C-alpha cells in the first residue's frame, strides 16, 4: 500500500467516525508520547520509531521529560512509604 493510499484511508475512517482530521505523523507522535508517559524504556520507543539513536528520540520528545520525572518521583515516594 502506498503512503498516499494510507493517508486517504485514514482520512475516510476519520470522516466516517466524525473525528477531527489528523495526519499519520500525528498518530506516530501520539504513539511515542503514550509509550514514554507509560514508562516504556526510551530505547524501546526509539527502536519502534526507527530512530538510529536514542538521542534522536529523547531530543524530539524532551518536552515530556518533566512529566516523566514527576511520575518517577511519585513512584519512588510510593515505594518509600
């Protein structure tokens, strides 16, 4: 299936489901964001995205660092209580 066919199929599905228009790239970004927020190891996320180096993934998703750090702190606090 060609990339343009995938895009057209996505657009049709979104229209039928009465959902807002999004790009395939938006799904890719959401996929990575969800995995990182769910504490999936960044190396695994990087591999799933096809990035050659984990630094690429971490640079692109560095805006998540603060929320991920907060989750880590909360997790540690729970373990220490």
